[in-house]
C-alpha cells in the first residue's frame, strides 16, 4: 500500500483560491423526521456555495464511507463497491462533481479496505484524490503578488490510536500489514511530516489536513501532541480535521499561531472537543468555506442542517509570510 508519496503535486490558480472542507460525510442513514439523510442536505448547500464562489477543490478530511444500515459494511470493500456511486457520485452534484476531492483516511475508512480508496484514486477516478496515505500538494496563485500555498495531507490514525487500543479488528489487521504496530513507525512518519514542513518553509501558507482534531482536550490522545509541537515549530498556518461530528474552531494565539478547524458534520453529529474557542452544538450539520487572496484567508462555517443555509461563524487569517518572514 502506498504510504507516502515522493511526488509534490503542483497546481496553479488565477488570483483567488476558493475551497470547501468537509469530513465524516459518508453516512447515508436517514435523519429523524426527514425524507433523506442529512448528507443530502449538506451536499445541496455545498453545491450552491461551490457554484456561487467557483470553488476549486474540496478538502476531504476522512470517514468517507460508513456503515449506514444494519446490513451494510464499514468503509468500502473494493474499487467496485456500490458506495462509490451511492454515497459519493450520486450525492454530490454540479460543481461538486467537477472538482477534485483531496482526501485523507479516517478511522472508518480503515475499518475495511483503506487501500481500495487509494487504488480507486490511482486507477478509476483521480477526482477522489488520495494517491497515498501521506502526500504533499502546492498551489501557486497568480496575481499582483504570486502566492504559494503548501498542503500536507496526513493520516492521523497512526498518532491517535496506540496499536493496543485500536477499536476494530480489520483496522488492526491493516496496521499489521503495514507494520504500523510499533513506535518506530510512528517516529518515521513524524520525521516525514517534519521533513515536508522544512522543505515548504518558503510558502506563504502551510496548511495541513488530517482526520483527528487538535482542539482543546482532543489534543491529548496518544501521539497527537507531537503534531502540535511540529506545527508550532515550523509555522503552520492552519490544520483542518474532522472525526468529531461538529463545526469547531480554535483561534491562533501569541504562543500558538496555528488556527485549528474541525469540519466533521457533513452527515453525522456529536459533541465536540472541550476547551474550544467556538463551536456549534450537537445536532448541527454543515461545512467550512475558505478563500485565499494573497496574504489573507477569509473563512465561514456554514450551517446546512436544512437546505436553508446560514453562516454561523466568520473569520480571517493572515499569511505566515507576514508574521514569519521567509
């Protein structure tokens, strides 16, 4: 299974970089009192936003496929699994069906054949973009001031769970196949992340996408604090995650300049991380919208519990190149 890619995937955009962030979106079960599940409500609103703002891609922070009914299965079985159609292609229409979904694996993806998601990306439909479990992209945005955005996509399952506490037999088997059953592999992957951060220090923005959140008390799980240390040391601009089925945000601080986003409410809801700076209550579905123009990122959390969308939080970030000169 491709664990990490040596290729840096480069993309070029004109003037504005607009994108959406969703996670935990593959649950197709029906909501209480609804004709269909909340996944379709969120997808409907996302389509409107993607078309309104001409979004260039989606950051998919994992848990792409769930067990939605008693006779269903976790994740996907193979590249031929019906869920590729029923949970993805048939749900996300319009602009959402035209742009790439830059993806990482969540724990529910690991509960079945996580390699099938990589194989699907490589051999069936590269719009579901996950060439390996860890990979790097760069965005070059033209304009009066050319802007470089680096994206580091990581699999946080190795850091969130110790081998002995893995909650699923198939996930444990997948870890065994990769040899992810010891601290040496954890250290190897942390070194890989650090090396990518070092190599991207010339970027105006460094953004990281993973599945598990790093907000408040959620930082404390196993090796997750090591990620925070690396992000702060190398001036990461923002980290995007899901796993907690909520919309939450932790603002940059003088001693911790990283912005932490959780957007894991695209098909399920739950409580979130204690100690957050802002968050919506359990029962809220939605996603994150963001736009980068040179040295400024504006972002909006969008409540899409119904098809009547509502902005529930907005903010701005400044490029790392303004507070951490190259």
